[in-house]
């Protein structure tokens, strides 16, 4: 039976409710393993969690909780693994989350929540991976979110929500990736957003919303990227918006609103 727990190879070093440090958890769901549920709980500092869903493994549910400082979470969904749900919650400061979806993996749902300051989230969707939904929520100061969609990956949706000040969001859509939707919402002050659509990536939709003071938005569409829609909304004072459309990019629509 595919859904037996024995098909999960896991090394859970510590799941105790007592705070500790320097623990490591590895969960692997591989080779046609479906409908498994995995919960990882780490409370303390310098902990590491790795979740790998690979090789045609579908409809799995994974939840990772990390409370403390300097924790690391890595989630990989690859090789035709579809319709998996992954939730990562990190409470504390200086935490890192990496989500990597690739190699024809479609229809996955990933949520990353980081609560604290100086946290970093990195989301990569690549190699013909379509119809994935990724949400990044950061609440605090000086947080960093990077999203990359490339390698002919189409119709994905990414939502980035940042609350606080001094936050950074970077979105890069690249290499024949079409029809993707990206929303970036920044609430606070002194936040920065960069959006780049590059190398023949067409009909993407990007919405940047910044509410607060001293925000900066940079949107670049280049290298034969056509028919994209970009909306930038900035509210309050001392806002700056920069838009570039270059290198044979045609039929794009950009709307910048500053209140």
C-alpha cells in the first residue's frame, strides 16, 4: 500500500516540547509514496529541518514548526510530485526557509510563515513546474523574501505579505515562464520591492502594494517579454517607483498609482 507510514524514511532527532538546540530532522517521501501526513516540531535554537518529496509522490501533507533563533527549514518537491501541501512556521529571529519546486511538479501548495526579525525566505519554482501556489508571510523587521519562477514554469501563483519595516522582496520570472501571478504586499515603512520579468516570459500578472512611508519599487520587463501586466500601488508619502521596459518587449501594461 502506498500510504503506509513505512514508506516514509525519517530521522527525527528531537520532537520534544522542551526547548533545546542544534537538532536535525530529515523526512523523505519518495518513489510513488502518496497520502502521507508528517509533522515536525522543533523548539529551540540552531535546529535544522529537511523535507524531501520526490519521484512521483503525490497528495502528501507536511507541517514544520520551528520556534527559536537561527533555525533552518528546507522543503524540496521534485520529479513529478504533485498536489502536496506543505506548511512551514518559524517563530523567532534569524531563521531561514528554502522551498524548491522543480522537475515537472505541479499543483502543490506551500505556505511559509516567519514571525520575528531578520528572517529570510527563498522560494524557487523551476523546470516545467506549473499551477503551484506559494504564500510567504513575514511579520517583523528587516525580513527578506526572494521568489524565482523559471525554466518554462507556467500558471503559478505566489503571494508575499510583509508586515513591519525595512523589509525586502525580490521576484524574478525568467526563461519562457508564462501566465504566472505574483502579489507583493508590504505594510509598514522603508520597504523595498524588486520585480523582474526576463527572457521571453509572457502574459504574467504582477501586483505590488506598498502601504506606509519611504517605500521603493523597481519593475523591469526585458528581453522579448510580452503582454505582461504590472500594477504598483503606493500609499502615503516619500514613495519612489521605477519601471523599465527594454530589449524588444512589446504589448506590456504597467499602472503606477501613488497616493
